[in-house]
């Protein structure tokens, strides 16, 4: 976006990931399921960055940020001066202190390398256990099921995705997965991991050649903390996504910004949010002073059924269903304090887009 807006100065991307920036949602969807080739996953080729004179530094760990001297220092001692800085360090998977979870067949999913490692292990496996029934856990379960593995889903929740989508959609999603042979163990967790099995809290044992921990992520804020920036379960930014240090911005999974309607701060871990916030930051680095007021949009795929989610409802007073969930033709509204805070749609893409436009008009 900086280049598209005419910025011609020095521009560097520092990433501790050895792989090119990639299509991260695909890592738990079609790529993991074996439906698309590896060459489709990088967002752009290396030549893309070279042609736009973007200094892409992969496998580079930033160790320290000097907010006064305007310098970023890497672990290998190099220094990068800056006039404007974006912190987009994202999040990292939560690893629970489960006995045996340090074994090689126990994995988390966040990076391109993680997805490749899971695929390599899945090719030799017959059974898989997924801990977590959120978006990532269920998408991984569906992908591994498509690869022919017997999949068990373990979760402390009563229903999958109930906290986000409500009980009706939660029951529907569980049914979709069960129809494909997945087995759910709800209101349970893993007590320990053995060489070829897991033991659950209730004492039952399940064969497991592969174990995926999908219990959530935590924002990577250590750099921001070390730089003296304000941190509270994320990096605190204003409506322009700028931190308390002028010229230093944060976007994506680490950013906590004020909601345009409630005024409360929020941090959202979704791909489109990170993408749009990056674009807004680029505009503001060039002096636009543009507030970030986009409405959340995300999607989740479950055995051929795609659920579109628009808005953000941390809770709701009423849940209204228009249509028939079982028929895969519905729009669910989550209402809070008399307004629609979010919607979830199956088979109603146009209506979902119309709802998004309505929500965004209310923020302008």
C-alpha cells in the first residue's frame, strides 16, 4: 500500500519467519487438506518485493526498538533506522503444560512450516487428536479427516464454537463434522500425551499418532513492552492505529484499538482485520490520519459448508435466526443493546455483504 500510494523512500520488512509472507488462512484449510499445491501459499513471489524495492529480511529476529533514537536492532547486531514503524508481530499458539506435549508428534499450527510439518506427520498417521473446538481446531480436524485420518476433537466447551456462534450453529457444526466420521469429546481435555495415545481427564484413552493443540493464541507483545509502549492484552493504539509513541503503529493480532460505537478497546485475531489495518496504517504513515472503522469479516469452512461472519459480538442479548440452519440457508443475527452486533450467514453471501455495509455506515 505504501508503494501504491506513491511512497518512494526506503522500505524494509523484518520477519523472524524463514518463509515468504503467506496465505495464512489456507494453512488450516485447503493446503492442509491436500487440495492445493505448496506453490499457491506465498502471497507474492520474492521478485514482487525486489521489483518494488522492498527490503525483505526473512529469518530476522528483532531484539530491541529504540523509540527515541528511531532504530530497530536485530539479534545479529544489525540496525535499521526508521521514520515510521509498524509492529505486526502477530500472535503465537498457546501451549498448555500437558505432560508429554513436548513430543515430536504433538504440534501447533501458525506458520507455513507448522502446516508442512503436520502434513508430513499425517502422511504416516492413522489417528489424530485435536485439542480445541474453535475455528482453527475444527478446520484442522476437517482437513485431517479429508486426508483419511480418524479424528477425535477434545474440548472443554459444551458445543463447538458456541461462544462465537451460539448453540444452534454450534450443534449444526458438530453434526457436519460427525457426519464425516469425526468423534467429539466435549467438556473434557487431555490429561497427558503418550507415545501413541492420549489420556483424557475422564480417564479414557484414545489412540493418537498425531496430536494438534488448537486452544488459542496469545499476542506477541514482548518487543512493544521492551520499547516502553502501552500494553494491555495487546498493544494499545488510537483510532488511527498509532501507539503512544508518535510514528509507531501496530496492526493485526497484537493491536488493541477503540471501537467506534462502544468506545471500548478490542483486539481481534482474524486475517481480514490484519490485512485492512495494514492498509490503514500505510495511509496514516503518509499523513492521512484515517480512522480504522472497518467491520470485521471472516469465514470458516467445515466439510464444504462455509460460514460468513460479519461484525463482532463478545456477547449478545438476543439471537435471531432467519431461514433454516439445517437446510444451509440462514442468517443469524446477534443483537446487543438493541442493535445488531454481528451476523453469521450460510448460503447468503449477498445478504452478509449488505449487513456489512449497514454496519460500516453506522460507524462513519
